[in-house]
């Protein structure tokens, strides 16, 4: 299975809309990858919790099959955990899973 992880740490709206969401969604719609997971980390957690436009884009990406997961520490520290869970985003400790990805040959795109 060809699986892509996208580590999304850049809360810039233009980058978020025109790279992260666009590439992840189109990857699933066009079969470029079998699965795509976006990992929300850092300032992006606050951005996702507060911006309705990115929330809409996340729902569209989910509809296309993109999976979302967020760092629980970031979500809690930035007051975003409940909002992300309400959006259907998995919120978990990401230290060990990220280390596993980095130690493997699994593709990781960092934005």
C-alpha cells in the first residue's frame, strides 16, 4: 500500500489551501496515493480550531478519503482539542508514531 503522511505545521492560509489541502485531496481523488494522512502539529491546531474556511476544506478532504490526526499536546495547549474532535479529527500523542515514520521508509511530506 502506498501511504503518504503530511506533517502540517505551517498555519499560513495560502500554504494550507494551495498545498496541503489541494495536494492531499487531489491525491485521493486521482489515486496518486492509496491513503493520505495529515498530521496536525503546532500552530496549525489553533488555526484549524478557529478558521471556518479551513474547517470546510478539511471536511471536503475527509469526504475524499483523507485522514486527519492531531498532536494531543498541541491541541490541549492551544485550546483546540474539543473543536478538532468535533470535526472528526483523531487527537493522539504523536511523538512515538512520528519517530516510527521518520525511522522507516514511509513517505513524510513536511509543510
